[in-house]
């Protein structure tokens, strides 16, 4: 057992931090949260001395197989090398306090099992398998001049091509069989893909209904790559739960989303700033980087519209590129341009937990939840950028009751 004493607690939900809180952990779970001292003979004790204790962070848009935005290089990379990159990125995310990540494109059962077996030191890993794209859509990474000499259908590390409702149904069933927590579909054009403009509508309604129906049968859900207002409206009409990027959402569409209780948006500002600031080193082509122009302002406006309408806003980052994964923690800073710190914290904890269908299990500090916890030397309500200084400002990371890092010390 482990006893954390004298915490200033953000429980993942409340507006205010609670002082003088004590938390008892047994195995992987929190068993007691109390405002009075907890007596537990034999427990290891860490006195937090008034430091901030909060749920571990959740990144709902994290790509483990992401050493480069050069999709040809990614698709042809030797699999052991690709897995080694993934192990490095997952370990880094956990060290930065992200105790759960969702991989909506590429992540697979192999990585999940490697983490569960302790072969990779990483966060709880929820994956969707390879995302589904129509031919010529956002997941079709072939340059326009390229033909498949054998007539084969393109299938890469991140995405696979499917056309027609029957094929969508078959591929969705296969990804769910392999343990996917969700199905990812591409509803609009994107930045990395070479042949589709950002405004392009993708998949027919029948194809999308097939994906939603198959996910529903497994009590899972569909997440959608979605840059346009029209694509966001289609999500609300067709039962898609997770609107990824949510880049251009009008006030009218935000109000539509807010009336659909099981629909969430997941903005991803960090990757846009990465491409603006470091596009030349990401492997992204100049033509793709040019697509980012104006998207940061659009996404900030969308966040404001969604917040005003009462939309449930999650938290994601979408970083690619070997040297840039530390930029994951910059998402807090970027969101703060339009969002309150308390709302950003909830997005990265309890709101994301609901989105991932793990409410009351992660993203909160309460009895019965997994003991996914971080400790901060700085109050994030007054300095939301403290997550960027994780090595010095985050002395403790606990994942499912396991102490990942402890710079304070403990005693029995």
C-alpha cells in the first residue's frame, strides 16, 4: 500500500483545489481519499507537503508510430525500428505525466501487449488500429503520380483504404476483433495527405453508418478526422462520438454538437504549432505545410465557439517527428490562449476519461479509480505551462499504483 499525505488536490472535476487531502492506494487502485489523516499500518508514505496532486494526464490523440511526417519513409521503415521509436515515444509520454494515451491511427495490439507485459514502459494504451480512409482521402498517402504496380490497395502504417459500406463493415469488424477501443475514419481532407484539399468531404453517409453500427455492436465508438464545419455536422447526424481536430466549427455547429450528449471535440493545437515552427524538420512536404496557414486561428475560434455552446472538449496533441514529441506538453500553453486553466485541466483528465468510455476509472482522484496520479510543485491554475517543465516541476508520476518517478522520497 502507498499513502500520499498532505496534498493540495485537483480531483479532475471540481473548480477549486482541496487542501490537506490524503490518498491511500492499494495495488493499482485508489481505496480512500480523505480530508482527515488516514491510518494505514505498513503503508509506504510520501508526504507531499502541500504540493498539487491530480489525476494523470490523458492524451486522446497520440500517435505511437510517429517518427516522421514523411509517410513514404514511415510506411517502408523496418518494423523493429518503428517499434523502437514507438517505445521511446511512449516512455517519454509517461515521464511527462501522460498516464493514458489513445492512438487513433496506427497503434495496435502488439504495442498494447508489450506495455501490459512490461516490455515497454509506457502509459495505458488505447488504440484504434489503422484508420479508415476512402481512396483519394486523407489516409491515402500515395503521391498523385504513383500507381500500385500489382494493383494492390494501399495500406500504410497509419491508415488503410476502404471503399463501400460492405468493405468498411468488414475492416471495422477486423480492427475491433483485434482489440481496438474505437474505429477511426477520415471525414475531411488533411494536411499530411498529398492529393486531397482540406475542404474535401470524404466517405458517404452509408459508409459512415456502417462504421458506427459495427462500433455500437461492440459498445465502442467512432472517432473522425474532421477539419471542416460540414464534417463536424455530419458527425452529429451520424452518431460519431469523437470529432478530432475540430478545426473550423461555427457557432451554429457548436450548438448542434452541444445538443448531442455523446459527442466530443478534440482540438490538437500542438501539431499545428509544430508545423508552423518546425515544419522543415518534420518530414512534411512544403505543399502540406502550406495547408496549415490560418488553421491555428481557426482552431482557437472553434474552441471558443464550442466552449460557449457547452460542448464537451477533450485534449489531444497529434505530434509526429523524432525530435518533437516533447512538444506534447505545449498543448496546455496553446489552449490557454482561449481557454481557462481549470477547463483545460478537466479536458486532459475527466472529460477525456468520459470520451474514452473510462469515466470514474481514470481522469479522477476518487476511491475505486485507477491510481494514475501526478504531483506538481507548481499550481497549474496559476501557471498552466508548468507541464512543459515536467523534469523539475513534476516530482512524482504514478501509473496504476506503480511509482514511475519519485523525487520526494518515501518511508515506511
